[in-house]
């Protein structure tokens, strides 16, 4: 599983980095994203729903938020 550490980045940069990294993954590939931008809790699930990717995990952690995504077809 690949990982993006987007802590310290503010909207829309975490979503833009996720979109770019997902392009290089095969369908079904998984990506973990770490972020401390509060807007990411809204933006990343919305991005997944719009782009056809699955949001497998969304959890609050001590230093922000952690997401696990699965690339759609």
C-alpha cells in the first residue's frame, strides 16, 4: 500500500496529491493518506464519491486524520 503524508498542506493540495498518485495505481490499488487539514475530512470523501474511488477508512488520529482509499476502475 502506498502512502501520502499531506500533513502541513491545506485545501486543495491534499486532494490534488491524492488524485495524482491514484493515476499511477492500478484499479483496486490502495492508498493511505495522512493529513492535518480539517477540510480534508470533507474533501477526500467527496472526491472519492465523485471520482468513483472507495473510501475504506476515515479516522481521526492524534496528529490529524488518516484515510485509506481504493482506486476505482
